[in-house]
């Protein structure tokens, strides 16, 4: 039976191509975990007005998910959208709409970094423009993290599918080695896959890596009480 261990409702912006976040999570999720998905129409850009305009779509999509299946939790992806509208505000909206525990990928990043004892961090945003980077930095600082360095901030929404995993590896490794005081690295932006390089970054730098999609999966599985360690994709996914 599909979803015999957990059924996760997943809401994400329309990526304009392959749904990278969903595909990466499904690729490594434990046997018996299933995702039921709804895609938001948009955003038109990563500018704040376009991100705020998406908010009204969230509640009806969440309600349509629970009509289709008996779910365990709801997960919202799209870090720029979540940050612009408020992670807690969105999680509360999802719970009110469905009666289910709800979380976001931003909660996953924060909870994941705390789980592996990261406080002084390097932040990598492979394809976010400057305004979105500001949202990321502001939220992580408010959550008590010390950002010792940042890499990225020159991309656009359309460039996420062009980023190779090897390029992300070099970007992250260079940033970590240049900032040895950092406890680890936070990679924000789920549209670019990282499944081949997360553990390699950790091996070559000796520091933990918390990435958007894997942190989302870890957080969702934790909330759904599915706690099988997933090996080969970084330290966090072994820390249930």
C-alpha cells in the first residue's frame, strides 16, 4: 500500500519545469512514505509583491489535499514564498485549513541546523536574487544564527535548473574552507538538486551541510514519526 508509513501533503510553487524539490525528496524517502502534491500557480518572480500575491492560493490547495487522502502532515515548499509571507503564519494557515500538523521547508532548515548543532553558519543561495537573499539572512538571524559568510545572490528564478551539482559542490566547499570558524553550511534553494554532493561536501570539509530539500524531508519525517536513518546523503538524515 502506498503511504503505509506516512502520507505527506506537499504544496509547492510551480517550478516551470521538473519539480526538483519533490523529485529529490521522493528519491531518498524511506519505503512506505508517499507524497500527495499540489502546485501553486506562480509566482511570476521572486520580488516580494509577487510572493505576497500567492498567499490566497494556499488554503484552497491544502483543503483539496485532505479531500483526496488521509494525510499525516502538510509540508509547504518554496523558501522565498514562505519567508515573504511568514513561516509560522503559513504553517498556522495550513493547520487551520486541514486540522493536520503542518510545517514548511524554512522550518526544516532551522530545525535541521539546530539538530546538528550549527550556530555559526555559511549560507549558500545558488540562484536567489539579492532581495530574496535578504529575506533568508533576516530570518536566519532572527532565529539566532550567526551568518559568518554568504555566497550567491546573483541568480534569477529561471536559472535554478541550470546549476550543476558539481558547481554547487565547489561553491559550498570554497565558502566553508574560507570560513573555518563556521559550524557548517546552509544551502537554501530547493530547485537545484544536490543528492550526489551533500555527503561529499561533508566528507571533504568535515562540516555538516543542511540543504533545503533534505532538511524538509527530515523535518517532515520527524513530524510523521518515521525515523529510519537515511544514509549517504549527509549527517542530518541520520539524526532522528
